[in-house]
C-alpha cells in the first residue's frame, strides 16, 4: 500500500524559510512524479510545484524564485524549500504522488504552514 507522509511545517515570520519533506513508501519512488499543493481556508487546492523522476521541475508563478522542489530518489523523499515566505503562503501543504504510467495518485494528509509576525 502506497503511503505519502509530509513533515516540516510550522510557524515562521514573514521573510523566513521552511523546508517541507515528503516520504513515499510502499512502491517504487522513481515511478512517480511528485508534487506539492497547498490549500488555504475557504480556497481551492492549488499546485505549487512538481518534479518528475528525472528531476524536471515546474512551479506556479506565485512561488517562482522563492521555492525550490527537489527529490532524493535514494531516500524516497521530495523536498520543498520555501524562502522569502509571505503571509499569503499560509496554507496546508499537501504532497502528491502520481504514477508516471498508470496515473494513479496518492495524497498525504498535509502539513500546516503559517507565516505570521
């Protein structure tokens, strides 16, 4: 059974940094495109960034230049380095794993990121 588990959220001041981690277990990590999404209260879930098994990354315009997605295939882990955080980045951040052939996808339960002074 595939499991996706996030960690690393918390409270940070505007301009600060956080690094989120997401571990996939139960299947072959390299088979999945990994992504981070976020959802603020009362809002839809938005794509933040994705990264293919080969390392090609894609970002939403609102995080370009501030966030970096990366993956360590040996550790079955994807990361989201978030710098220059703004209050509007406050949301629950969810990790997504999408199988590159079958399109099966799995979601983590999310980790809360709060940017506030």
